[in-house]
C-alpha cells in the first residue's frame, strides 16, 4: 500500500537495541532476484539490509540501503537469482532526530515487494 501511517506501514518495537529485524515467509521456496522496499515520511529508519534464506535459519545478505529522513523513499536491491522462502529486513541503525512524533528507535517500513525480474 506504500502508506505513511498505521495500519499502512510496519513498525518494530521501541527498544533501543539494534539491529532489529523482520522476516517475511513467502510460503514456498522460489527464485527471486529483486526486493523493492520503502520507508514512510515519519520515523527515523536509516540503514536496512536485505537477506534471503531457504530454511529461515541461515541468511545471506544480498544488499542494503541507507535512507534519508523526513520523506517517503523507496529502494531497490537487485541480486543474482537466489532460491529463497524467507526474506529478512534488518534495521541496522537509525537517525538521531525524531520525525512525526515517534521515538527514533522505532524502525518503519511502508512496503516490501519481492520479485524475480526477467
């Protein structure tokens, strides 16, 4: 939905311990090579790493992106064909200032899309 507010975007807990992560189960193993993801205009999300896994236990990082703050942004990570059932977003750090009235230790994601681009 590429939304900027709840319930249109995902937020981690407020804990100040980083890294934080969220794992998406694609429900079956498939070949993927592109992840498009974004952050809303609110929050302090900064660097997000993308990793893939077949078993949900061993993950291979395929890329990362650092976002600015205060505007909705999208990023695309392209990588060699990989067989995966799980895609993990790991929030490595955060901006120090607050935007949108949220504690800067929340990590926000507005959407995640996973593809096999031809």
